[in-house]
């Protein structure tokens, strides 16, 4: 069977077989999920949505119900596959929760969350269907289709702070993450944000799908348009990196400490022992010629309370603070580390700074907390329904979110802190850069993921936070992956998982402001709003024509 006959059979099935249409949606979802697990397959993302967009060319009379089902199935399929790492949470041994609760959480995290997040994609598909009911303005059709899809992925971030929908504010299954190794193709995130990479991916897919249904001359035009957009974005990235005026003038040395304590060891062991081990390892590092102006440790690496004024510090907190101050003063370095802080009203997951032997008064409190891990949504209702959920937390009590970026002013650089879950929400690093951070320090505990793909998916998010803000990022993860990422998203140095190690390298202090830090996603809001108005115009014109025919 020739390629031409195979394509004809495919188009015939798409036009006449509804089950085949649904299979095409599922195929798009499956193909788009593969690069989340196999990073070298990133190019798949530029083609995998073609079957989905082909559906809208096979039938001009697709109902809103069917269009919704197509979009829902597309995202539900890829999300359920990508989020299979939720099964790793079953092994959480640091939280005393019955197994049936953990099974319920895994089901909620994978299947129910995927279903809830797929609803906006179904609505997105309805809008795309409206665009395809018009035979004019083909360019607008593709641009608005890409903007709707990109905005739908952005929507997962925007609703995080809302009262009722916040639980589905989990921007993990987003297309741009699959491209973090495609260096030149992702530099435009510095201008338009990471979601713009999704916009470009969808635009290329839409144009290729259209080309399949065109006459020969038009086919060439749409294919050239798709490749032209692809290579224009690629060329921008190449030029952006080539003309970057990086100099050694603002260069400092950084070290990231990976302690390799599992969640069980971390919460059942002694924080003092962890501190003594860290001090010993760093003294070996310095004595062997290692250099570090800034040292970053992982999230709550010391599971005790600290307070710069010591009013709320635990006895272990005071012991650890004294040890770290001595190390910092001896080697004239800044140490950024994680622990807990508290006040009269709440307890926080926090990050602290000791600079040249002095405990900084600035404390960064994690701004975006993990639902069911650090806080319980609808706590009063859920604990009455399921009393066991009262134990489903990490620190003995539920935490409160921080309110601001709280940039650390050290003698080596101004450091913006983000903690774990913070890093998948672009506005946290954007706010830190706005407030003057010259370097981003990310502390996280990824040991919950064991050795699943989630470790690498989470790491990939960090590359985009670096590009968006034009800041080098120092990432310390409890059991890995830890690394040093430069302002273009390149990994300068990186650890393996499940090893105690110190990752070190030179980084740039940077103070410039990218267009994205200045303007954010204003362009996407405007483009999406115009697209919705345009869909309304198409619908009005379509109804008007139907009335005339009657």
C-alpha cells in the first residue's frame, strides 16, 4: 500500500467513522505524552496534534457536543498518561495515612484531576470548531486556534488562587515542558513566556493539518508557512544566545548541595546530624579546592523551626544556625537553606539566608502550597467527612502561604527564593525578578517521586523559569535532580539521582528585565479576547445566512 493510498484511507475514515475520529484524538494525546517521558522525542510535539486538527476539516457540521468531546479526550488521554507518576505517592512513609486514603489521592490526582482539567480543553475545542466554520481569513483561524489552546494551558496556572477551581490549578501537563532540551526553540520565552512555545507548537500543527486538505499549490503555501514559523522561532533563539553580552565581570561561584535523604530518613532522622554531615562535606569541598560564594540546600533540609531573632527557633534550630554561621564566616560565603518558620498565627515552609556569618532578617515563605500535602482545601468540611485527613500533612500542622517574593540581599548577589511547587507557576520567579533578584535559588524535595519521570519533568520547568526572567537558577533537590541552570535554560552542572553530592559552577549575576517580566501574558489575553469576539462574529454570520436560506 502506497503512502498516497494510506492517506486517502485515513481521510476517508476521518470523514465517515466517528469511532475513528475519537481514536485520532486519543492518538494525538498519546503521541503528545511521549516527550514527557522520552526527552529526545521533543520533535513529536510539533506533529502530534495534526490528527486532532484534521478532524475540523473533514466535517463542517461538527456539533458543539462533539467538538467538546474531541478536546476533552485529547487532553484527558495525555494527562492520564503523564500523571501516572502519582502512583509513587503510595510509598509516602513519612505521613501516617491509611492505604485507602493514599489510593484515593492517587486516583484524584491522576484520573479526576485529568478529567477536570480536560473540561477547559473541551471548551477550547468548541471555539476552534467555530473558527473552522468560516471559509475566509484562514490566517486568523490558525492564529486564534493556537491562542485558544495556549490560553487553556495558561488557565491551569491562572486559577490556582481561585476559591472553587484552585485545585485544578496544576500546570504540569503543558506542551512547552517537552521542549526544554530544544535550546534555540525556547528562547522566545524570554519575550513572551513559556506558554508562547505552546502557541508556536499548536500553530505549526494547525498549518500542517490544513495543508493536508489543500490543493497542491495551497498545500505548499501552508507547509512553507509552518516550516517558516518553526525556523523563524529557531533562528531568533540562535541569535538571542549568540548576541548575549555575558561577561565574566558579574560572575560568581555557586554550589548546590544534594543531601540524598529519603523522605523517611528526613522526617525520622536528626536535623542536627544532617547539619553536621553538611558542614563536614562542605569543609572537604573547600579543602580540595572547591569554590562557592553561594551555597543552596534543599527544601526543609532541616526539619526544625528557625527564626533570625531566635524567638521562635527550636533548640535544634539554634544549634544548626550557629554551625552554619561558623561555616559561612570562615569561607565568606552565603548559605541558603530550607526549614520552617512560625509566628503567632501560622507556620510556614521557609527559606533562610546566612551571609558571611550573619543570619539575615529576611525570610522567604513558600508562596504556592501543595494541596493535601501542605494545606487541606476546604479543611473543615473534609476533616469531618474523612477524619484521617487531619494527619495528611508534613509538618504536624497545615501551613500558610507566604505573601511576597522577599528577595535576599547577600554580599555576593541579590537572591530570589522559590520552593518546590513555586517553580511551576511562572509568576513567582517573575515577581522575584521584578523585586531585584539577580539569581534564583530553588529548593525542592523531589524524593516523593522516587525515580519516576516526574523528577525530570519538574526539573524541565526550572529551565523555563530561568529563560523567562533571564536569571541563572540554582536548584537543590533532596535526592535529585539538582543542578545549575544558566539564563538561557542550559544546564551548567547537574547531579544524578540518589547520590549525595555537591554540584558547583560559575554563574552570572544579572539585573536586566526581559519583556516577559515587564508585560507578562498581556498579548495572549488580548489575542484570546479578540479570538472569542471573532468566533461570536462567525456564529452571528452563520445564523444570519441560515435565516436568509429559509
